[in-house]
C-alpha cells in the first residue's frame, strides 16, 4: 500500500478540541493525530480560532491560549509525530489587534496570522466589505514581518489584499482559499491575486469547503481548483488548505483519511507524481523553511 506525504496549511481542530472536549490524538472530527500518522512525511498547520463577534477580548485571548496549550501538550506527548506541526492565528481580533502580543505568539509557534476573520476589526475588513487596511493594520503587518510571521490573506477584503501588497515585496499566505475564476465567491482569490502571491514566492492552500469549491463539489472539483492555480504559475507555491473541522466538505473528502482520493484525482489528470508530491507536501514544507 502506497504511503502518501501530507502537509496541510489550515484546520480548525484545536478549537473543536477545546470547545467540545475532543482529544487531539483521536476524535470524531475530520482530523486527528492518529489518522495523520498514516502519512509520511506529515505536517499540519493548526489554526487558533474563535468567532470573536461577541466575546470580550480577555475571553478571546484565554480561548486561543487554551488552544495553544492543547497543542503544546500534544507535542510533548507525540513529539516525533508532530515535529512538523505548527500554529497559525485566524483573526488578529483574538489578540485584541495588539501588535505587542506578536512576540508571544511567535514563541507559541505561530507562523502566520489573518489580519481579520469574517468581521471588521481595528486592522482590516473581511472579504464581504469594500475596505482596505487601517494605519494600525499596516503597522501590525510590518511588525509581523519583522518577527518573521507571515500575513494570511484568506478572509481579507480585496482592497485589503492590494493595500497589503503595497507595503513591501514580501511573501504572503492564502492558507485556505480557492480560485474565484471557478467559484465566484468573495472568499476566493482572483487570478491576479493568485499570480501576485506566486510572483512573491508565497503559498496558497486549496480549501475543501463546499461553499468555495462550487456547485455539487467533489474531489475532482478540488483538483480543478489546483489545476487552475497551476496554469497561473503556481507549481512551486500551491498545496492543501483543507479547512477540516471548520467547514462542510465533499463526501469524498470527508476527513484526512480521504486525501488519497485527491492524489488519485490529480494523477488521473496526468500530472506526474513528483508534481503531486510537491502539492501534497514539499511546497509548504519548503515555504516554512
């Protein structure tokens, strides 16, 4: 039986573990460490996430700290399995949009941060709004860059995306975003956005959420989004951004155990295994180096 490599840029499993009392090693969700252990080599970016619309700032920060503690404890127990696993932060409102907390997050192992999730905050606006970055948002992004933390443009407004591009020529991440050319949802990237990310040597992770794939989505729909990004020049910059445990997904991508279905779908499109291996693992692994 073939062993597949795997490195995924976004899942929300930690938040489910804290909120629902799941164990990160074995749980009923889309993803756990036991199922991830079937892949070699394996990496996973675990998002720190909570909907910050109504909770007070102190409660939000306590929630993400609890998730970071869950991650740390799992790494202490399963260090070899999790040696390539890192964290991201899905929404700067979870740290009060306070750039002074960026050093603490770096110490936790956070490698990138969304300026906002689905609500406007002091830094930026989400994909549903026609607003760019605030001055605080520009300052936050610059400080993150100084610390070696990438900005994640998934969830960011179009104007916010291009305002971020004006700050400098550095790489950015779209950890879980698809092609707007194939599915005209504002959470997806336009071709011009994707080309700009690729030009900068950034990374795009293809999202398995049904809403961002298109009508009647299957594993072949996800393969089509990958194919579109390949045609835009993303051979060295695209990979997986499943959104497992944070989204509804197609039946044939119902959990991390189904990823061989996507590998086979890409091979059916006559992509060489060396390229599929880059998409599944190497591109994200090299980006994080």
